[in-house]
């Protein structure tokens, strides 16, 4: 065990003996997500760096404190990417880290076509609540036998252990891209997105707000050109398109800036893509072909969550508002039982990120 790991292990063991809560933090860029952090800060950035990158095998392995921007730069130099487009949210000058990216489990606009972050996790090394290093998965696709603990870490918000090292699938950058803009009301935008979703069109991202629908096409030049003719709309120039999708990914788009300025709660609602407009008070923004609905709304938590439940989905209080109502929709009793069992197994003293996901954890 190297010195950085040994230092982490000593801190974890001492916290366990004294029943002292530890708040795991990398760049701190996702601190607003989840319940209010609790405990003494344990900075993970000291354990950093890219461990291995095999472009020919489409696999990259890095440590928890590795800067996410540096990882993406190294990959882009080989014309590869993290296809789920993880947000950085690095507005304060401190960079997002790989460990925080996996712990938050958030995916960006390309998730619509590429899949979620958890689908790209091949293997992890973690430090559990006993200060021991555990390894799960590997660096190839067909390596999972039994319970897939590697992907369990995605979105765990650091409640199960310190994510020390992660192996991720890479994908080639698309050969061509084009963004189209169409003026459509919300219901017609949902209808169009689901119609296109049922056809072999290279739609890699979509976003609707304020009567405008933007659709990004990615793939071979011929496929993108053909799809442009079928979808229609106005072509957005490449630089404006890049800024727009960066704004959606990093929540710097005017929609998200306005939610921060008026200090209204921002809800992240997951529903079937065919769900009609939810008709909640406030402004919506739709992503992922209609399956992700952002709502800036002063409606109470019960109203929002009942609307999501009626549609067969769930709602998360992403930012702002009163977190005493619970950031995440309460799980069914059987699911909470599994959460508690996993927490006891990986973190028996309950020292890691207490209450960050649910008060009971």
C-alpha cells in the first residue's frame, strides 16, 4: 500500500474507532447534490493520476483524485471520449475529479444515445469503512460474475466507501455532428422526439425549452446529412451548437442560470419519454428524448413527486428548496432494506457521508 493509500486507511480506521463521520470530497463541484454533507472533510485529491490508458482497447483507468478535465483532454488527443458526457460543474475554479464523477453518477446530454455513466464502469477499487482496499470488476467487458459491485458505486454519493480507482469504457469521437433547431410547443416536441426515437436516426442529444427544440446528430457524415433532411429545422453553426450543449451539460444555459437567480427549487424528474407535459408551475426543460424533465418550480415536494409518480417516474430535488422533504424520492421498504444491508457490509460504522443520500443511511 503506497503512502497516499496508507494515509487514507489510517484516517478511516481512526474514524471508525471513534465513530467520527467523514465527508468525502474531491473538487467539491457536486456538493449541492444530495442531502447536506456531514462530517470532517476527507480530501481525496491526493490520490490522483491516470493509471493506464489503452486507446486500442477503449479503456482508461484513473485514480479518484484525477482531474476530469485532464482525463478528457488526454482522451480527445486520441479522438476518444467519455460518451456519457459527465458534467463538471466546476465554476469555483476547482476541477471536478473522477471519483466525484462516479460517486454522483450524473450523465450529460449524450446519455440519450450512449447510455448512463454506470454502463461504462468496468471495474473499481474502493476503500471500505474498515480501511481495507477491495477490487471489483476489471478492465474488459466480460468480467462480471455475481453481484456487479463496480456499477453499484455509480451514484452511491460516497456512502459505501472511498472510490479509489475506476476503469471506464471509452468511445471514439463521432466523425460528424450537426445541431438542428425547431420551433415547437412542448407537447409537439415530445411527440416528435418519440417519433424520431423509433427510427434509425443518429440523434445523440435533445433539449427543449421556451418553445425551441434543439436536436444533435452524431455519426458518419452520410448518416448525419440524411437525418438532417428527414428532421428539418434550422442548422445551428458548430460553435454556437458547441456552446449550447456545453451549457446544457454544465448547467450554464440561461434556463439554469435563471433558476439560480430567482432561487427557485430545481427538480430533476425522470419519466417515460412519452409522458405528456407535466403542467407543473414554473418553467420546464426537457432532455433525453423527453425522459428527463428539469422543472424550476415553487410547487411543494408532494405535488411534484405525485406528478412524477402518476407518470411512472420519480423526482429529485436537485438544487435549492427545503431539503428536509428529502432530496431523493423515498424508496420502497424492500429497496431501503437492501440499501441498509449494503451500507452495513461496506461501512459497518456508518462513517462515510452520513445521510448524504437518505437520512437513514
